[in-house]
């Protein structure tokens, strides 16, 4: 089974490796993510990330709901310390 995790785009770098890259926060854990598949993503947007690539843009309510569900399942531990937000 594949797992896509929502994260919030914190910054975007279009120079880098020739693809649009961004720093994405997953409940406080920030990772470098390729944004090439979601060129419409802007700073502050939520994106669904699978194996380091954003694959769609989500609204905040959907993203937060998914993060809460993944946290209850213990699936966020792979990213580091789980979120402590309600």
C-alpha cells in the first residue's frame, strides 16, 4: 500500500536541481520535496507527498484531518516526533 502524507509548503526554490523544490512541513518536521508535479502550489498551500514528490494540492481542512488520522495510527513516527496539535 502507498502512503501519501499531507504537508504545508513553507518555501519554494525554483533554481536548485532544475526542478521546483520546496521545504514542506509535516506537523513540524520539515523535509525537502519536489514540487514539479504540482506547479500551482504556493507557499502556505498543503500538498499530498508520496516518496518525496508532491502529487496534489489539498485544502487545509482535508490536510489537517488526514494528519490527525495518520497520527492516531502512529504513521507519522517515521517522520520524527509526532505532532502534538489537537
